[in-house]
C-alpha cells in the first residue's frame, strides 16, 4: 500500500466528493475504483473490511468509508480531509437549493415541477428497497424481520429506534458464540478515551452554547438531529420515516410535502443523502426567523449530523480487525439490515400515498395512514408510472427522469 502526498489526497478525495452522485452504492463503487483499482492505496481486503465496519456503525456509510480511508492513509488529518471533502460540495448545493425553495417554492410553476420530482422519488425509494432486499433477505428469518418491521411502523407507528434495537438484539442473541480467526493487530496506537473526549466535546460544544444562550428552538433541533446521528443504521432511507414522523408530526417544523420535496432535491446533489437533514433544518429555521435562522439551523444540523461520523471512525478504526472477528456483531448487523428492508418498504408506501392522494390521515386507533379517495390525483399517478417506465424499464437515471417529469408536469401549467 502506497502512502499518497497531501496534494494527491486533496485531488483524489476532492474528485470523489464532487462526483459522489447516485447514493451510497454508486459512491462506494466510485471510491473502490479510485482507492483500490486506480491508485492502489487500499487493498481489496482492507477496503471490504472497512466497508463492513462502516455498515456496522450509525451514520452514512459512504462518508464514513471515505473518512476511514483518509485516516488509514494519513491519520486523523487525512480522515478529516477525506470526510470534509466528501460532504462540503453537496452541503453547499443543498444550502443554495433550500434557500431558493424557501423563497420560491410556493410558485405554481415550481409546485408543478415538484410534482414530477415527487413521482420520481417514489421510484428511487422503490429501487433502494429492491436493492437492499436482494442483499439482506437471504432466508426466512430475514423475510420475517422485514415483515414485522413494516407492520410495526406502518400499522402501529412504533418508534424507529425501538425497531432497530429489537432487531439488533435478536441477531446478537441468535448466533453462535464461536469466534473467527483474527487478522494481525491494526497498525498504529489507539487512544479511545482521548478520542471520545475530544470528539464528544466537539459534538456537544454548540449545543451547550445554544443552551447557555437560551435558544430553545435551535437546542431542540440540535438534540433531535444528534439523536438521529446515533440511530441512523442502514443508510438514510432507513431513517427517513422516523425523521419524517418527528419533524412533520411531532415538531411541526415542516409539512409532509416539504419533506418529500427535500428528499427529491437531496437526490440530485453529490454527497450523502443524509444531507437532507440540512435541507429540513434550513426550512425549519427559515420559518422560525428568516434567513438568519435558516443559516444557523442548517449549520447546526450539519455539525451534529457529521461530527459523530468522525467520532465513530476515529474511535472504532484502530479496532477494525478485532471487530471483524466478532460473529455476534455481524449477526446483529444482518438482522438490522433485514429490518431496514421493512423500514424502506414503509417509506415507499408512505411516499406513494402522500403523492397520489392530497389528503392522508391516520386510521382509527392505529397509526396506519389511510388515503381520502376523493383526493386522488390522476396526474400524480400518471407521472409515477412514467417515472417507473423510465427508471425501471429503460434504466434512466434519477436526474434525467426528474427533468423529463418536471417538463411534463409544468407543460399543462404553462399552457393553462
């Protein structure tokens, strides 16, 4: 394994950050091509072990994989460089889009275009469901966990962290205690207490300042996204249902339609999809106190979303080989991943209902959303079918499909 210089690190990880479109699968493939195939900075085995570690940790696995690669190559400074470069391009774009949306999102033509984006989002989430299910549901136990997860969320509205915790405990307990052979001890020294104090302190610092200043809205927002950073197992899609329930129903920071629009715009930008948290925070802050509140809320959401990612990697990285040899942890991860299939299925149905029907309400004593059939939107259904044909039949990308659907949706509004 060769050790690159800082200019080369800046160039390669900057390229990864600028080209990291298409979600975690595409981002992981891009990093494999750059770090393993093209430059040979990581071996195939080291890359796969790092990917397994990042899948086990909460947070966006692709961003954490980039951070781990940078840390492995040039220590903490390398990890910071790689992680920041992976996030910053998308964060800048999301910030601009969110502020533009806050000012102009209610215009009729903009709303018509967003109907096309929402239809494409339904198919994107379905694709994510299909990909995750193909990898995760390898036996009856996985299918059962996915089904129970879906019912728990869609029908009973149980909290997402409870479902993830339950699946992890099930996988951890229902596995042999036999250990597998460990690889040689990792290179470098570990300082877990120092790492925890430094990065935990950095994570908590803005929250303590906000608390001291008495900024209750920002404190509530920061604490919520901090909690989200701890339970984000299985990628952004897995946590979106929990996030949506909290920011729309519990806190009332944004509307359901704004949440769907946020996901649609986040899909078009480079970087991890969890940048949708920045978009949501910007809209919530804008509604509270205009542009200044939006900037403060967006910056806070970014800080408490991604600072924990550096903590997890710098804390767990030195123990990667030992973690790889613990079958119970691997079993817990597999169970969580199976449950995530049900979570994404819930998100797929939830999005589809809120796009195709203008009014959706909880049903009776259960939390299951029920559509008002008189609010059925045939145009939305037609756009969704068109998105499915373009993306599933002709394998067109999300950005192309979004543009086509946006034109189709805006056309009648322009003529009218």
